[in-house]
């Protein structure tokens, strides 16, 4: 990731390749814009008059070689209606500016974005949003593409400019937070964007084991250890795959010894072909992303350890492929996993996420955490219900869900709750076992959560169905095409707020 710093300084003294100034609705300039105008005479007013630049959101124009200043380029970046500015809009503006400057050949730039006012936000909040926007917006996954000879100009450093030295300390703390959160998110994106032949269960285990912090302990169980532990539901899904499964346990003790940890569980299907209940061909390649829950958990651990947050965290990741080899589990099979008193009838081998999560959730619950949060690309039905703009939220922990909603709005890593009325549980009744792994066409996201709920016990629990948010083949305002890192910003904000 490129270097970002926070500075308090004057616009006309900047010596970088470019400065970025907000242009508000009605073609109004902010304080720095006005100061620049004073230092440079007619250039900016005449430019504004000539150009069809209205200050609409995200649209920009660049002036070159303005007399009276040392900066090569001045980018005027439209903010749209300033009354409607939010921290996320700041994040998006920063991402757009960074991508444009990166392509333009500028190497060192200054962003005068935090001087925009956003209701309820401190200068530090704005610095954090801008820094996240730059780091997340510049992310790309192009390691498998050969670039033939074209000169690559790349942005190298960004200064986020603030008006007053008084805010420097808080802003630098916020910048460090943004760095960790962006690195965690980009780590999750990297893991998920890797194809299934590289990102295998073994690879996920290695990546987890490579996380390093004095308070972090990572255990990666191989197939033998998984058999010994009795994680038989994971083993059942793994039967059709030639690759060994892994069960990854991360134990971070940043908080006080007496505190029960927050448990994070992530679905780690490194490829989901559906198994014997084979998926249709179109877009099946996207099922390499079926480990985005696992990636989110690892991204959170990366950020939490980078910040040495004073919390106790337990991470649990079951990982396998879902394929259809000769020993694959079959529709009609009955399995009993880690939780011995619930038998599961498999009616569709493509509803495998809930099966491996049943082991992970009951394993996590057995460690007696204070609460459990799981992340899973669990149901296509969630993509239909909520699309790409919010993760499905379900579960039993009312306070926990409420806090996640607040963090979702603040970070724009949004969630939307679906109900879990007990009548839905009837849909997963089985005629031959205790429960079956599908609940019919209706309310597929909810019945999947009902299935999970049986393995959690009475620990406060939140389930995040990230099937629609975890990757985006069109890209988003702050994410390139592919994995988005959904869940990482959400959880970091949740964990940081918990401390206060
Ligand atoms: N990984 C899929 C869910 C999924 C589908 C995520 C499309 C994102 C996009 C999951 O394992 C699955 O296949 N679920 C089935 C469940 C069904 C058989 C009850 C589904 O959603 O179709
Ligand atoms: Zn599936
Ligand atoms: Zn799946």
C-alpha cells in the first residue's frame, strides 16, 4: 500500500505533483480553494467560468501549470450537494481522486478533503474515511496479468491536509486505524481473489499461520487432527475433494485474561461446485469466492493484531472444497458432526456451507465465548433479497445485532436484518433425522440461519450472510472487480466501539 500522511499546511506552499481541492455545489470553493485563488490570480475563476464543471459528485477537472504556485496540477473535485455529504461520500471521493491521479502519472499529491464538513464527524473521522478511500480505491489484483512494456506511472505518496495543527494527533491515530483496516480488507480481497487452484484449504491454513503477533496463537488442524477432534460434518463435505480439509483456530489475547472472547467464524469453501447436486455452469467460476467468510475473519485478525486492540478474539475457520469425487457425500446421507445430539439429513449437497459451519459453530460455542459472529457466503437467496448493498443479518443476540447495525451505517459496510420467527424452524424438519440441510424455496436465507442456530446454543450470536456483498464483478465505488473485503470494516468498527 502506498504511503499516506496527515499534514496541516497551506495550499499555495505545496510542492507536490498535484493538489486536490473540493468544488462544492454552486461552484463554491472551500477555504483552501479560496486561498489558492488569491495566490494565483485569474486562473481558477476563468477556468471555472469556461468549464462545464458544476461541482456534481465525483466529477473532476484538472488545471496544469497554474502561475504563482509550485504544484503541477490542481484537480477540482465535485462534491455534489454539500449538505448531503457523509463519511462514505468522502471515502468515495478520495478513491476516485486517487485512481485518477494514479493513472495520470502524478506521484506525490495532497488532498484537501477533510475541510469539507460532514454532519456529526470529527476531523479524525474524515481523515480515516479519506485514507480508507485511497488505500481501498487503489487496490487491484493484477498479479496474473503480464504488462508488456507500457510505462507504469504509480502514485507513491498522499498527504491528507487538515486545517489545524490541533487536530494532528487525533488524525494520526485515525490514520493508523485506517491503515490497519485497509490492510486487513485488502488482505481479505487478496485471499479471495486468488483462484481455487492456488487458494486451497492448505493455503488458507498457511496464510493464517503466517499472521504474527506476540498475543496471537494459530492452530491449523490437518485431516488427521480434524478426524481426531470429531469434526465429522466438515469431513463429510470434504469427501468429494482430493484436497485435504483444514480447520483453523486463531486465538488472540489482547484483552484481560478474565474476559471471554468474541468468536468469529468464517465459511471457507475454497471452491463450491455444489457436489453431487452440481451447480449449473454459468458463473460457476465465481464459487472460488465461497471462502469470503474465512477471508473476512482473517482480514479482521490482520487488522486487530496490527492495532494490538485490547480485546480477546477467537477465530474459527472450517475449510474444504465441495466437489463430486467418487466418495463424495450424497443426497440422502445422514451425518452427525461435532455436536453429537443433532443428526443431519443431507437433501442437497450444495447446501454445504451450513454443514461445515455446524461444526465450526458448535466448536466455537464449546469454548464459551461471550458472543459469536459468523460470516458466510451462505445463500443465493440473500443475493436475491438484498442484492449487493447490504449483508443479511440474523441471529439471537439483540444487543450485538443492534451494535452491528450502528457499525454498518458508520462504515457503510452495511447490514440489514431478516427475521427469525420460530415458525421458520419447521421448514428444516426432517422425516428421518433431526434436521435437514434445506428448507424449501421460501425464505432460503432465513432457513439457512435457522439451521445454524441449532449449533450455537444460548450464546448471543449474529450471522452475516455476505453472499451478495463479498464480491462484485462490476466493482464498487471503493472496490475493484472481484472480492470487496465485506465484513472487515464492519467488524473493526464494532470491536473498536466496544472498548468505549
Ligand atoms: N455458496 C453457495 C451460496 C451462493 C450462491 C453464494 C450464489 C453466492 C452466490 C451455497 O453453498 C449454496 O449453494 N447454497 C444453495 C442452498 C440451496 C441448495 C438450499 C443456494 O443458495 O442455492
Ligand atoms: Zn453450495
Ligand atoms: Zn457454498
